[in-house]
């Protein structure tokens, strides 16, 4: 049986792979995983993950 943290990490990694998102492992842990842990509704989770990826990409563009 998987722990909740492991299940959340697996979901997040699968989401990143499925959506062909180019994020680092650190960004998965710091930016995306907390969303997966916090949001149960899959539609809202997907929206928030997409918004987080957009923020990550925006930070890269401005060099932050």
C-alpha cells in the first residue's frame, strides 16, 4: 500500500509526463507537489497545476 505522499508524488510525476511539461525535479517538489497534496478535486487540481507551470515558465523568461 502506498503512502499518501508517495501517491501524490506519483500522480504529480504522471501528470507532468502526460502533459509533456519541462520542469525540474526541484520544481516538481516545490511548486507542483504541494498542489497535488492540497487539492482533491481533479479539475481544480489540473487548473492549479497548469497555472503553476505557467508561473514556472514565466520565471524562466525573466530569469528569476
